[in-house]
C-alpha cells in the first residue's frame, strides 16, 4: 500500500488554501487529478466522511517493472499517524471554538432576557404607580362630590325651614365664651334656683345620654354668652324654633326652652322664634345663667344626687 501520486502543483495550491495534505491528496486522487475545481468540489461533497482527513493508500503493483516490492516504512506509519492526530486535534479545537461561540450566544441571550424582564417589571411598576395615583385622585374627587352634596342638602334643608344660609354657619362657629362675673352681681336668688332646678331636670330626664346633656349645656352657654357679649346684635337675641341645630341640641330636650325663657327669651306670636327684646336684656340674669351652666358642666354629679 502506498500514497497515490497526485499533481504536486495543485496539491500545493490546496494546502495554501488551508486544506490538510491528506484531505487535499484524497481529493486530487479521487477526482482523477482533473483540476483544482474538481478537487474542491469533491471535498465539499465528502466533507462529512469519517476518513476525509486520512491519507489515502492504494495497492502498488510491484510485479511489473519493479525489481523489489514496496513496503511502508515505520517512519511513514508514524508520519501518517501524526497527520491523523493533527487533523483530529484541529477538529477538536474547531468544535471547542464553536462551543465557546454558542456559550457566548447563550450568555448574551440570557442578558437580553434579564434586561427585557427588568424593563417589563419597571414598566409594570410605573403603571401601578400611575394607577394608584389615578385611584387617589378619583377618591379625592368622590369626597369632594360628597362634601358638596352634603353642603347642598344642608342649605336646601335650611331654605325649606325658612333659615337664611348664613345663620346656621354663624351659630355653629360661635365659640364658647367666658363670661366674667360681676364681682358684686345683682341677681335674683329665686331665679338662680329656678335655673339650677331647670338644668337638674334636664339632666335627670336624659341621664342615660351624658353626651347629649353636655352638648345641651354647652349650646345654652353659647347662646347666653353671645347675648352677653353682643347685647345690641339682634341676631344673637333671636332663635328660630325650627332651626335643626337648635332642635337637636336644645329644643327637643325637656327643660331647654324653659331655661332660655328664664334668661328673658320670649316666644313670639305664631311660635316661630324665641326672642329677647333689647330692653329686657339683664346682664345680672345672664351672668347668673352662665354661672349655673358652668357649674353644671364642671360638676360630674350635677343633677344626680
């Protein structure tokens, strides 16, 4: 067996193109040394052959024109093995390089996937923030609508009972005032006792609702204080009996209207108002009323003993 003879020039050109000598030799041999193009076509057609990088061997006919047989020497065998090892090593290196490229591709794809996921989460977070913001705005608008509706209903109720829109606001916002007592008050002992008994009666009749009683005492103190501080202001000396605020805090409680009458208020004709005429404003009586109310507010046992 021997390596077949091939065209040396074409063999050199194939090697210069990067083909291993065994592959180039095999291509030239099996393409019949026809041409460089034919050898390249053969390589392309047989690139997946398992022995493509093995040096081809052909039988040598030594019986004709050969004085002695041709034998492969040990050096030739070693050289052939080296060529096979080189081809295998080159193939392994190419596979490793290809694997590294594939690994780089996987890493790059992983990075792109992570970045896409992060971008998606960030967009989702922004959408949630915008959604919560929109919800808060809607809640705020809803509260404003409810507040407006309550205010509108309140004004409508006032109009229905004949109250001007401003009066209730003034009455609700009038702060409790501290009425300084005259160091030498001139007051009727009998009237003071009647006021005290009136407040006791109010407390006993509503003993199960301390908050209601306390609210009534505070409201009466506001009415009395407003008149004492502004005796010339008619709006503080005139109370509409149908006023919802007045009815809820004083008018509906037994003893509430009676206490105001002891302070000088009178029911007008038709029973629409409680009115304290300017010429009947008695500061001593008002101071006495304020004193009794303060005592009732500060004494936890008032009216219970």
